[in-house]
């Protein structure tokens, strides 16, 4: 299994609530249509009075069977549409992404 992790920063014109709503209701369903996607996880920071905000606004996990399947997904019409949609709500200059190796300990 291959895991692709995206750390997203919202555009300043979006409140955190608007960003989460857009991710859940608009962008998330677009991402779910990626061909070959095995699992899709959206992670959002929650307010914690004992910890400062991490600065980022979402960590997204996308799982594919292998790199070829993932690259095909990005090149598909669904992948192109989801990638272009990021410009509507994400600060792409600050956001980052990478293929990662997940090591489960427990």
C-alpha cells in the first residue's frame, strides 16, 4: 500500500469553519472519485486550550495500491479536477505533499 500525505494551509479569505466545510462537502467528494483510491482520510486540528494551533489546516491521507495507480489517478480527469480545485481554497505555496512510508508500531 502506498500512502500520499498532504499538509494543507487555507487561503486567508477562508475561515477555518469555511475551509473544513469546503473540504468535507466539495473537495472531499471530488477526491473520493479518484480512480484506484483505496482509502481517504481528512484530519483537521481541534481547539485545545493546552496547545497552540499547529498552523496547518488539514492533513490528508490518500492510499493507493502502488505508485503507478497513484500517478494514473492524478492524470485522470478526476485527478485533474481535484488538483485544479485546490486553487479555490488552499494556499498552494505553503501546502506540501509527499509519498510516505507508514510504520505502524501499535
